[in-house]
C-alpha cells in the first residue's frame, strides 16, 4: 500500500492562531450548568433579519428562542448577524463569538460570498475560499467545544434581479450551497438546508416572493420558515434521544508493592482466546524506578481464571533493557493486543534511551520511536523488541524523528492490518501532532503501510498520546493535551474530522487535562475512561485520581453526565497511565497503578497497588426515585437520605460500631454520582418495629428534612406485630414521608438463618407485604431479601459469609444492601466489593496514646507478650496494661463463649484476637459461626468504644498445618471472615520469616506512621 500524507491545512492554521488564546484560558469549572443554553446565530443580513417590514422580534433568532422555550428548553439566542458579511470577514471576528462561550453556533453564509457585483465578473470570494473559510470556522468552534450547525442560505425568489454578469443570483449561490453541504458532510456537523427547503416549496408552486421583503431577505413569514426548520435540529443537540447502556463495575487489587525501591506501573491487559470458554489474560507491566519516566524492562503476569489468581510478575529476558555504550534502551508505556488472524499477541510501546541517571535521551536521530514484541501462546515465547520503521518524513524536517505509539489502544482490522495511533514531531522540543498509521502484520513483522491526516495544535505540547477504538463501524480517537482533552471521529480509520474539545452533554467542560483518556465498548455503548478536575481531588497531582467512566454520545461526541461514575476511587495516590481492553463479550477491564511519591498518599490509603476495574454489561433500569436521582447526578441540590429501620440499620455491634449500609450507601452514591452533595442519616434503633417507628418518625425522620427516606422494618415485626397491622403501619409511614415532600424506598429486610423465633417461612410473608404495599402505594421497592436469596441460591457458603449472626449482616452483608438500594435510586449498578476496613485500624488506641492516657489491652496468647514492646516502639514511655487472654487447648466454640463472657465486661481499649490453627471446629459451618462470633463478642455493642484487630494464624505459628480438616483453604476463609466483619487483619508479609513479635511491631509502626494526625 502506498505511503500518503493527507494533512488538513486549516487545522495547522487555527492551531497557530489560537495558541496564545487557548493557553491563556482560565481553569474551567466542571460544575453543572445553571444558566440557560446560549445559542449564537452567526451570519449576514439574512441572519440579522431586522429591516423594513421585519422587526427584531420577528427574526428567526427570536422565533427560535421562543420555540425552544415552549419545549421546556431554557435558552438564550444571541443574533450576531452583520449585513453584507462574507465568510472571510466572519473568520476575523470569530474570536468575539467564541468569547461568549455559546453551546451552539449556527453559521449561515453564501449569498454575499457568491454574489457578482456590477462591473465584476467573479464572485466576491471564490467557492474554494468559501469552502476553506467554512472549514476553518467549524474547526475553531469544535476546538472550543462549541457545536457548529451549518445552514444554507434561502433561495432567491424567481423575480430577483440579475447579478453583475447577468445571471440569476441562484446560479452562483447553488455552487456555494453545494460546498456548504460538502463541508457539513465531510466534517460531520449538522446541516439545516434552507436552500433545499425553499427550492422544494417553489417547485410545489409557492411564490418565494411571499416569504421575502425584496426577493432575497426573509419577511416575517420567511423567518418563520427558517426557524421551524432549525428548531428540531437544535432541540436534538440540546436534548438528544440517547439511551444509556447498563453496566456495573467490580474492582480488585491484583498486587501491592511499596518498598521505596520501585513501583509496578503501566499495567495493561489483552485477552488470548483458549477455546475453553474463558480466555487467558496477559498483563504487561514495568517497574517505575522513582525517577520521572524511568522504567525497567517489561514483565508479565497471566491469569487463566479471569483474575481469580495470577502468575508473576515474571521478567522476561527478551523484554528487558538493552545496554549499548553506556545507554540503557527500554520500551515503556506498552499496550498489548490480540491479533486473531495470526494467533499472536502484539505488544507496542515507546522505545526510550536512558542515561545512567535515568534521564530520557534524544542523543541521536530517531531516538524516540515505536517498538513492538510478539508473543506466541503456542510456544509461550516472546520475540525481542524490534523497532517499527517509519518512512522518511520530509526533505526539510523529519516529521517522524519522534514517532511514538505509546499508552495507546490500537485496532486490528478484519483484514489483519493494524491501525496504530501515533504522536509525531521533528523533536520532543516542539508541540506534537497526532496521526493514525495503518500497518501490515504477518505474524512476525509489523510494517508501515500508510498514514492518515495529521492533527496539530500549537498549544503547550500539542496533541499526543492518542487512543483509538472502533465502534459501530466508525473509528473514535481521544487525544491528550496539556490543557484540554480532545476527540475526533473517522469513517475509514485514517482521515479524521477536526478535533473537538471534550465536554459534557450539558455544555460544561469535562475538566480532563494533561492525562490520557481511553475507550471501552460494552453492552452496545461507547464509554470514555478519564480523570478530571472537580472531584475534591485538588491534592492529587494533575487531578490524576479518581478514575472515571461515562458513556459517550457517538453522534455529538460528548460525555453523558448522568452516566458518569467513579471507576477506581481516589486513595491519595497519583494514578499512572491506565489501560482498557475487552476481555469477553460481556466484560472489559481497566487497569492502572498507584503512584506513591509522598507519605500523605499512604495516609490516605494508597498501597502501591495494581488496580483492576471490571466493566460488566448489565440491564439498564430507570431510576425508581427520579427527583432524587436527578439531584444526585446534577449535584445542583443537596440530597439528604434518611435510613429508617431497626438494628440492621442502626450502628451496632454487628459492624464493629463503625458503619452500616447507611454509610456504605453514601459511598455508593458518590461513586455513581461523583457530583452528588449527599448526606445519609442513620435512623435505625435496635429492637424497633413499625409501631415504634410511627412514634418517632417526626423527630428521627421528618425533622431531618429528607429528600428521600428508605424504610426497612420486619425482622422484629415478624415476632410481635400482626401482618395486617404491619401493612397498615407501612402505608402510614409512606403517607407521612410523602406529606413532607420526600420520596420513599421500601426495603425488604435481609434473609436470615432460620430459627424457631424467626423462621424463614414467616419472614417471607412479611417481605410479601412490603412488596404489596410498594405496588399499591406506587413507591420504589428495593428487594434486599431477593438479593440475599439470589446469593444463597448460587452459593450457600457465600451467603453464610454475609451474616454476622443469625439475623444481622456483617459488613459484606451491608455492602449488598447498600448496592441494592443504590441501584433502586439511580437505576445503575455499583459494586462496593473493594471497600476495605477503615483506616487507621486503631483510631481509639492512637487517640489515647497521643493524649498520653493509660491503655488497657486484651491480647490472646502468645501475642500478649508482643503488644507492650510494640507500643513502646512507637510511643516511648506509654502506660500500657496488657491483660493476657489465655486460649490454650480451647476449641472455637469454647473461644466463642469465652469472648462472650470476657470482653465487654472488661471494656478494654484494644482487643488483639489471635485464634490459632489448633482451635478445632466440628464442621465448616461451626468454624464460620464461632469465628464470626468471637469477633462479634469482642466488639463494643454501641459506637466504637474500643479497637479490635485480628492476627492471622500464620503470624503466630506459620509452620503448623490445619488440623481440623475443615477445608484446605482455611487460611483464606479467615481472611474473608475478618474482612467481612470490617476488621483489619495482620498477616505475614510475603517471603517473611520474622517472628510474631516483629511482624506485629512492624505492622503497628506502619499504622502509626501513616495514620492521619488529629
């Protein structure tokens, strides 16, 4: 295939003329728009409209504003038409239009451009100039995130006088109309074809003189024709017909590493088909060596069970550094991708030359190029890195002297060719440009074939680090710039329309800058992954956390605000360059690493982790509480959610006195609706029924001025409130809440371990009443019981691990309730599986130590001997009373009873649980029940009055195997139980052979060092 270069010249022009203006632009607000949509009508005297026989109020601009307002669209239309103006003159004042920050600009020219004056033989400007001017106008508007709408001029009436060469004016105008249509088609912007509409009317016998004042300029009737034609086009831009695609997000940590020597960075994945249903997934990653942009050779990890277990990281010698005359050559920012036609995996990244100090070098021509390596799953072999050779870039300058395809999603075409997005330039010292290159690949060698148009922007470092995806037969490119993010689209994958600034669908700026964006295609929707300002993240460098995901309108090329949610939460770390890839037809993965450069990141929770977010297709639901959902998404109004219930709702012992689903619901809302100003209020009291609820609904609920109230009662009602009364009480609660102007969500309670006092069959009857009342009263229902039973049916063991005792959920059970209620409110799914125990793990203990108050510690043997020295290691001279908790020869049920009799009576400041492997249980169920209850009885009943920490059995006796024969993964079961209870587990670090005292002491030092100061 031939080499070709199709540079769009008008992009280079506008890049130069806008550089200073864009660079000087103030930091944009990413808050929701509170003002009406601004529309500017740009044009000549036909747009200006006001003249003899036409008042200002009769122009199409005013009629347009009236019509949109009648449709419920708040807007302001500014008419900036100037009589006699041409497109070249419009270009000169376009900056004034852009300064108004309109959402939409209509552009209507041609009558003056095409006209031949008396004693002249040519039009005022040529059709080619006209076309170029329109291209530049459109490109500048897109660059600023403004929606251009091109309009053809109305047709002249038949009785119009001839032009300077004796032609009817329509003869010349028609050529310019064709050029306008072509520009709209080529640059993919909306077109309002007035000329066609007026031509059709004339063909049907209408006299166009009736629509004009002088056979050219519209009269009031003509302006009405123009307005009626444009209104639906603008309405569709402002309120497009857009159907969100359902999805949910699940998160996991692949590995953690934070030893101060290096961090694992740039994790990216690709799925390798296996023929067995589940693909094998390869992850490429590198060590960040704590010098800016200094990376090791590439390592790999692999999973054959969709991330449940991983091998590696393994450093492959073929992918390591190459040493050459004192220079280290590496390949960084690698992205792997599967090539189905050859059955090989291609990894593509940036070739980098490092000095001995880790500085990137530009010490020879073409130092910064693109390299690739090939993996063959059949032989489990990688090739060495090879450079992708680019053609000679020009006689004067080498535009490919710097040519990188790095951090970039690429597309494998059906014919096996590969579309690689590049950023290029004569050196790294000048602004980069972006282009897409088609390459051939024969299973071994990647070769340049042809190149698309070049996109340039002379602002800061230009446009670079592009990422490409194919969606519904078109190609979408997202591009990084130091000040803004940009997007463009192509029909063939090579030639792209002018770049457009990323914005939300309400016209506000996305706020993503100096960071990459990537693509996900899931459940028939196109999604963008990005970071941005405006998420309480000013403490993060370049606002590079949290990581967001939102659906993109593929026609308008903007981010749909109501679909935005947090993909990976901010934990104090600066997230590195992320990656995204399709894994199965129903699941895509986004990967990123935590950059930890200061202890403040550790104090906020960062762990040097490789993080994985799964984007999974799911059914889209309409929000059941539309007013609350709208307020949460927009962030314009505060939302107060009161959770009304019994002990499951209340803050009690079954969650360690720290948080229940009420608190987790707030976390879910902020993930799903990052702009939400949401407060959740816990109005749960242990032992209460709906009778008790009605007595306190005024003070505990209505006086809080809620936006929404969740109502969950039943576990106590089933023991002492008849069904009919329960039904009537729920109806009364709904009426009371509605009368206060709040929305209601009725919740069925969680399922329980059936007992004589609370048999499951009876609970089902009470749940049925909740469902009936929700239906008859037309209120939202969150069926938590059904959610629990769905888990039960799929995995009874997993369901049991949601329970702290027979009726109360542990923290994992509360996560499920919060997820269910959040889905009901917003219509979107959220996963809280990654929510870890609170930090610091010992707030009560640390507070007393800082206050120099005496400390009482209850510690299971033999850890009792380690606690005092460990505390002295962080606070010398602390007054610590350690009470040994003798547990020798006790079974798990005996330990459970001992905890019940001992801990709450003692009221310690800290409890250290260290159940040994030798503690026996008769069955797996007994193990789970007794271990959970040991933790339960060790917690305070009310709010967190003391701290509890659990030590894993491998810390005390790593050499003792499991004697009770419960199951081979009993160590993992302990981890799950402790985490589900919302407690911190002290486990032995990998490869550690230290004694229990050292492990405990090191853990305590880390907690003390990274705990926030009061």
